[in-house]
């Protein structure tokens, strides 16, 4: 029989609660479920599933241009002619005025 060792890790409490619930539903303790995953990790010499960025991670051209514009504004390379407001009422009045013009 293999000797065992303690393994302590930190995990988001909500994730831990969900992990425990699913393991219990499968008839496993959290420790047993983690051991299954660890054995599969070793067997596959890595994650037993794909670990990569989703395809949608690559921004489209519109998003790239918006990010560049935002960076230019932040660096003072583009003038900022956007209106500014000091309270929510003024902001809403401006937006409502713009909305009225759009519907005309």
C-alpha cells in the first residue's frame, strides 16, 4: 500500500462548496475526487482536458480599435471631447436628450 501525505491548498469557498457537492453526488469524498484527478493528471502527463484561451478571446477589429482609442485617450494623444457630469441627474438628462434626437 502506498504511503499518503497531507496536501493543503487554497480554493475559493464557493468553488469548494460546489466541488464537495458534486463529489458527494458521485459518492466520493472531495479527497477521493481530487485523487482521481491527480492520477489522471499524472497518467496524461498534464491536464486531462484542454487548457487554453477560448477562441472568442481574440478581439475583433472593432474592439481592437476601441482599445487603441482608449489607450490614446489615457495617454493624452487624443483629445477628449466627451461630456462630463458631476451627478446622475445631469447624466440622465443628457442621455434622454440624445435619445429624443435619435427617435426623431
